[in-house]
């Protein structure tokens, strides 16, 4: 598969909780918080997102991730699904996929016991095709620009909005993007993100979301959970 990551020359860095992340010098941007990659992902996406919706979706959860990145959020979601015995159908959008050989150098499976095979399976799963990683976890990785992606209406229970920050990718935090996110969420669906800038919250509100500020992960005062009203 062709990617443009050679332009970015990504580097592996260690974060404060011992888990590794990726730094992109060309953008001066990290894939995760330097206060802890796994710690941030657990707080923002698993605890504030997946755990929040799981009880209300007994027949399974459809998750959309904007910014598949290193696959960390998908990996943690898979481990959660196995532990809690819930069904998850997971779609990850990524414009510039990282090579799986590069991602396998990250130490996530060393941080979580008995998980190496699952992270490997996520990394080497084919793109553009839904595959069963586990009986409780199906994965569709799409090499796709969010700006041109057209998702089906009312599909997802939960969106992990994990694009690069506003400074690096301002175009992904505009009102029309959140109108699109609103469109693909089911009634009562949730979008969760690490971002809490006023301009982002206003864009979400203008799209129709009910926006709630929550305590952020270590090193960040606030994060956001946005809900599509129940119709």
C-alpha cells in the first residue's frame, strides 16, 4: 500500500506513563499526550466513551474512529470487548496509515499482559476490508481522507474523534465536520474527544450536539463528550 508517511518521518517517543507514542517533526505534533499515551486513550475514549455507552447497547456497539493512527484506541477497545464480553464493530479512518512494522515497535502489548497477538492482528489486518479479529471484535480500516468521506446516516453508537489538534489540522475541527459526525451517529450517540477549545465546542453545538465538558486526562484540564439528542 502506498502512504505518504515517508514525508513525515515519524519518530517513536516515550510518554510519562511508560507507553510509547509517535512524534511527527514536520507537524511538531504528537499522536498522544506526552503525559501518557495509554493513560490518555483510556481516559478520553474508553472511560468517557466506550464504557459510557456499553451498558445501553446490549446488542453490540458500532464505533467510528477519526484518526486511526497507531491503532492504540482500537487495541484498547478490543481488549475491553474481550474482557466485558461485548460485541464491537470498529471502523477506523486514516488518511496516512503508519506502516504496521513501524507500529509493532511500540510497546503497547508490553504494557498489557497477554495482548501481543491482538495488537499484531490489528496492525496487519488488511485495509478497505472488514475482518474478524476476535469473535467479539470486527475491524474495518479505511485509508480515507475525512474531508471526502461519506458515511451512512445513523450508523454509529460512538465516535472517537482523535484527529491531530486544531493547530496542526484546523480543517478537521470545522462546523461542517461535526455536521458530518452528527449525521453518521445514531440517535443518542456519543462523540468523545480530548479537545475542549471554545471554537470546537461552538462548532459541535452549531451541528446540533449537546456538549458536556469533562475533566481531562493528566496534563489537560478539560475534554469534551458530545451527544446527539435522542429522537
